[in-house]
């Protein structure tokens, strides 16, 4: 029985994969129009760090409150 399923699968897979759309990204590289300063970089990294680590830090800081059953 498994031989029959393998045969069917070998014939069906190329048919199913044949209709996929091939997408290509057009990438153009040029130098930046304006250079980003150090202060802007630090501010951007700080906000991204707070956005990612802030909620998890809040949960960890209040973990004991979440464990209490009300």
C-alpha cells in the first residue's frame, strides 16, 4: 500500500508545484542621500529596544502579581 502512495505522491507533487508564481525582487543599491548621524542611530536603537524588551520586562517584573489567584 505504501508503494502505491509513493507512486501517486511522485506524480502529484510536480503538478502541484508547477503552478506556483516565481517572484523576484528588484534590488537597486545606491549610496544614501543623507548620512544618518550618531544621535539618530542611538535614539532609533533605544526605541526599538524598548518596544521589544519593554513588555517582556514588565511581565517579568510583575510575575508574582500574575501568579496570585484572585
